[in-house]
C-alpha cells in the first residue's frame, strides 16, 4: 500500500466525518456543543466511549508493549472494571443531581471558587499532556509511513492532523463526537479482527491453535503475586488500575462530558456498565494481538523498526500491517483503524478542553449572550494550537513506551483531583479554599520526590501505577490540615 493510497484513504475517511459534522452541527449552539442537548442514546455513547478509551495508544502501544512483558497490563484492566462501577454508582449520581456542564463545578459547589479552578486546571494539564501523548504516537506512524515519503517535516504532519480534528468538531462539538466516535470504534475493532484472522491464515493455524501453543507462553503471563516490592505485583496494578479508571474517566471532563449527554442518570449508568464489561474483553484481544505480532515477526524474520538506533516496539504493528506481505486488506483496515483510534480520543479531548476552559475559567454562561458562541469558537482554535505545540515538543523529548508515559503522567496530575473529590464525597468538612492550590502542588512534588528515591531507600519497593493513590492520599491529608468545621 503506497503513501498515495494511504493519503487517499485518509481523505475519504475525513470526508465521511465532515459529512456527519454537517448534519450534527447544524444547530451550532453552545448547548449543543457542550451538552448535545441532553439527547444522546446511551448505547451510542457506550460504544463510542470504547474507541475514545482505547485510542491510538491501545491500538499500537499496547500490542507493542507485549514484548516487554506487558500482558500484566490485564491486571490494570481488571482494576478498571471496578473503577467504572464506582463511577456509575457514586460519581454519576452527583453530576446528574447538580446538573453540571463541567464536572469541576462540583468542587466549586462543595468548597469554593478556588477549589473549582484548581480542579479544572489539573484536568487541563492532564488532558493536554495525555491527548498529546496519544496523538503524538499516531502522528509518528503517519509521518513514518506516509508523509515522510514527500519529505514533510514532522511538525507539518502534526498540524495537518490537528486541523482535521478542528474542522469536523468546530460546530457540533460533543454532539458530533458522540456519532463520530461510534464509527471510529467500529473501524478500530474491524481492523483488530481482520489482522488476527489474516495472520492466523499466514501461519496455518486454526482458531484455538495459537492460544494453546508453546509460542504464546513467552508472553502470556498475566498475574504476578511473587514480589510485592515489584511494579507489576497484582495488588499494586489492580488498585492502580481501579483508581486510574476513577480519575481518568470519572474525574475527567473529556470522558464524563459524553456521559452527561445521556437523557437520564439511569441511561448514563447503563452506558457505563456496558462499556466497562466490553472494554475488558477488547483490551485482552489487543494484548493477544501483541503476542501474535511478536510470534509472527520471529517466524518471518521481521525486525522491530528502529528510529535513531533505538528499537521502537510501538511500530511493530504498522510494520507488519504495511510491509510484511499480509495483503491489502490488513493494510487498508490498519490505516482506517489507526486513524479511527487516534481521532476518537483526540476529537473528544479537544472538545472537552474547550468546554472546560469556557465554563471553568471564562464563565461563558455569564457573558453577554451574543458573544458566547464567538468566545467558544475562539477557544476551540486556541486549544488546537496548544495541542500542536505540545505534540511537537514530545517529538524531541519522549523516549519511553507511550502507554507507560500516559499512566505515569496521570499519577501526578490526577492525584490532586482524586484527593479533592474523595474529601468532598467522604467528609462533611469545609476547607480554607484559598489554600487548596498549595496543597495540590505540594502533593505532586512530594509524590515526585517519593517515586524518584532509590529503591534501596524504600526497602527495595518500586512504585508503579499505585502512585496515583499515594498522590491522592497526600492531597486528602493536606485538606484535613486546612479543614474547617
């Protein structure tokens, strides 16, 4: 599949998304952009959220990480499942009761305006970094296999990618995203199934041959109970996954904004339960694909792609899909799946950043009515430019597996949000609102220092994804110190 074919496929794909945005964005109002008029069918939201949660990271980085023993990632995924139930039956009732547009309005209602702004700011930092991580990965693949042929510089690849998102979300916002995410999730899952089936055929396997073979045993260890001090111990990864789900979904405006477009709390809860169960199975299949890719590469003598002399396992899937002779169907659906995975996450993130900035920082609903729409559109453009700049920075500084990078960043930036929401829900105390930013910043720095101590200082203990819990606990303790009766 040549670069010209891929570019034509991308153009056709975005033509479909722009057509959808034409119909969903006709109203072009802030109520439609921010809340989709509270009219989204729950099953549509649930299916679309699968793609938004997986993103390009799961599509490429999770299969690539299997080579480094990341089948243990399923321990994190099982934790996700319990976290999503906490969201469905504790957080969603709060959001629907207060009828919020931005979930950080809860912090303002519970503690005060400074807490509201602090929570929104930490989300803003988290989502800009997280979304840029995700889009960086996919832009790297598109650059390596498409735009590099025409000697495009990487920044230009990024600019094109983000501008395409801006184009189809500019008018409809979350109302458009709910529909486009559904199509993108479908394409991603089709790509997954097609790749697995055709590799099976190439290897001459039946349906269950690979799962029961000796080849997979090198990669398939899921549960680790041996050493509580190690990063991949089951308890640490399970609890880390549970709180990552609570924070990166339940305390995240991006993911919650789509849930809040459902007609009722009951519909939103059905959406969350269905989505969480399906997501466990989908993540497992992606890990299975990862093991399959490494076994196939070894059997066919395919080397892991190198960039600047460094092996990049994230590029193994695109290398096999596009250059291993599996045929046009795999290449075709891989590109569609890759694009779908990238933009199903990035489009909703851009919309959520615009929503949060308008509601939480600009108080757009209190402005003169005829200026509100113009303000929202200006912010949407500014958020696009910000995302472009951050992704370009990542290109020059990022040197680790992307899924690991995202979850590490989440441990620092979502911790204060976890502490704030937990304190608000679990206690009846008021706090000195003006001191909240200091508590949050100190908690982040304390967590950073703690995790960067040599492991021998901690008796050999190594921090993993449970860093998020520690950070949230430090914030919670700090809020106790500034409490008021």
